[in-house]
């Protein structure tokens, strides 16, 4: 009998043993679950023990480049005291693995009473049909990997599974809600993203960014590292700068008194790129700031926590 045959028998035995060891109340409570249920994230729970053994087998096989053991899933219902990081720590599964499998797009999401699936292998679960920005980023950066990725269906959702894969820096920053820094920390947000009445015509108009008021000449910083792809002036935005970032993102800074960078300059988030002004169609000194992804505007307050 080979290694994985013994492993499968061991898992079957433990799951059966677990089922017969639990009370009828426990069985009734979890009768609708399609997966072994973990009640507590500690070794007093038999299914938790099995998850830890499964993960151990995965790490051992992965580190020695051997065939990976079968991919298993366990169900756990969160309580109000836990967040994605405490669950990951106690379960022994990386938070990005849990987040991608359960389609959690933000570290601040409330998980109380949410039923999570905990896999027996680490990696990323990329939905075949992405819905959120984070899922689009994950897929777009791994197009070459998903060609040969394992294709699985869980609770009606189809995923590509990439064992041992993890978030890169941009995805991690997006998940932690720190993708962009506040370009004008000394300023005050005076107009938000979305529909508003135009200050010039009084008619409803969609505002593609946010306005941050500050004294004329206040330093404007790049919101993230990137490359200047446009810099100039027009009658609407006055003096402006656009910076391209990884992940398909760009940021736009307008109504500047002056610009301090040039086309194709590489910048980081600490560099001063311009000064607050009132050029173009402006009612006073302020910065008009936009965040775009593949040319489409996004709400800056959702991507730059310092703007909340």
C-alpha cells in the first residue's frame, strides 16, 4: 500500500470516527453541511485535528516536490470575536487562501455568523467568472498560470486552484484597504465621488473623483509608486498629472498651481509631484483627485483609507 492510499484510509477512518463520536445534537445542528464541520478551532475538535494533519501532509509533499494529497474542505461558522486574520492563525491556513476561496474582498468585512470553507491546501482560488476588482486583478496577473490550473466547482462556483500561490503586494494592499495613500493629508475633502450638482451650472453631474481643499501652494504627493504617463494643462482641469500604477490602476491630479514631475518620471508615494492651485474650472484652491482602473473611475474613498 502506497503513501497516499494509507493517507486516504486514515482520513476516512478519522472522519467516520468523528461522525460517531459527536452527539446527536451536534449531528442535527450540522445536518445540512456538505463538508466536515469544525465547531472549534482547537485540538478538542476532531475535524480540526484532521484539517491540521491534512495541511501537514500538503506542506510535506509540496516541500519535497511530491504528488500533492487530495484537496479537502471543512466548514466553520465564525463568531463575533474573530476576523480573517485570527481565523487564519488558528486554522493554520493563510488569510489569502481563505479570502479567495470564500470571496472575501476586504479585511474589514464582518464575518460574524458567516460560514467559511477551510481547505486542506494553501493557495489561491480564482473564480472563473470574477466579480470584484480584486478577483479581476488576481486573474489578470496569472493568465499564464490558469491555463494548466486545476478546475474545481464548490457550492456552485467554478474556481481555478493554484496550490501554494499567494497574494502579491498590490493584491495584499487592496485586501488590506491600503492600496493608495492620501495625496493631500493636510487637506479637507469638500466634495465626494458620485452624483452632485455642478458648482458652475447647478445641474446634476457625476463627479469622477473627490475634491480636497487646502491652501494654495500646499504639497501634493503621489498616492502610490508609478510612472508619469501624462502631464499638461487644459481649460477644464488646469494643470494636471496622471500616474500609472501596477494592477491596471492610474491616479489623476488636477487644478494644480504647478507640476513638479515630467512625462515618464518614476515616482514613489513619498515624492511631491505638484502644488495645490485653482487652475482650470475651479472655485478655489483644491486638488481634484481620481483613481482609475483600466480607464474606469473608482471611488477614491474605498481605495485610500486616509481619505475617509
